[in-house]
C-alpha cells in the first residue's frame, strides 16, 4: 500500500533473471483491491465490481444531486470508500425524466399563459362591447333631447302669445315679490326720516310749552301778590283816625 507511485523496474529485472520468465507488476487502486478481495455492499448483495463489472466508469457527486439523494458520505460511498458505482446506472434515465418533466412544466406554463391571454382578450372584448353600448345609449339620449327641443320650438311658434303671457306672469310675480321685499325697507326708511323731521318740531314745541308755563307761573305769582296787598290795610288811614 502506497499513496505515491513505486518504481519496481529493478525488482522485476532480478525476478526475471532468477525465474527466467516474463514478469509484470502493476500498481492498482482501491476499487481494484475491493474487486480482488470481494465482499457485500450496503444493499446486501455481492459487490458489482467483483461479480460482473469489468471497467470502472467515473462517478461524480453531480449524479447523486441529479437523483435527489441524501448527500451523506456514509450512504453514497461503498466498501472501497469511493462513491457507489450503482449511481451511474440510472443517471441517464433520470436525465431523460428531468427533460420530460421540464417539457411538461414548459407546456403547463405555456397553457397557463395562453389561458391568461384568452381571458384578457375576452375581458377586453367585453369592455369594448360595454363602451359601444354606452355610446349608443348616449347618442339615443341626445337624439331624444334634440327631438324634445324641436317639439318645444314648434309648440312655441304655434302658441307664441300663450308663452309670452306665461313669461310675463313669472316676471310679474318676481316684481311683486321684489316690491313686497322693498316695502318694509321703504317703511323703515320713511319712519326714520319722520322721526328725524319730528325731532326739531318736538324741541320747538317743548320750548314754547316751557315759555308758556313760565308766563303762567309769573301771572299767578303777580295775582297772588296783588291779592295780598288788597287784604293788608294801612295803620294811619282815615279809618284809623276815626276810631
């Protein structure tokens, strides 16, 4: 057992000289050792390399990933310590299955896309139909309005006097209502003006009344004084001398 390559050329020469025969010595790997020794694998059957395998194909960790196996070294390695040879048996089949699955996924995605496009197209058509119906309805309404206006014009030309009277009536009502609103305002203004005009007259009347009252007072006072003088008699008069 050696990790590096060993040179057996001199040993081969000596053995060939002594034995006088052709001798070949080769360095073998771990898998060759397992094949020569033999044994049973983790599956419980005899080792594939010891039973029927003649050539060792390369095995990589990508095969185990592709087959979605648990990447545990104890479970995916054999007796020799290398990756199991049986990982390469079903690798091609898994690749084909993956391709088929990918095709199925693409097909399913394509079908979903087509369905969504069809649904959107149907929604757009419905929206367009609604818009057209709305436009038709508006046009019909406009036509009806125009017909009503034409009828009103025709009726107006036939009965113009009636319409003028009807127009005058609301105007008269408006003027009456306006007059009714203006009347209390005018009354208030007139009352204010009358009050302002009556104020100086009331002042003049008050002054005149005060003067009259003063005259009356002085007249009464004079009369009282004159009455008092008539009642009082002088002491040195003729009556007093006679007595």
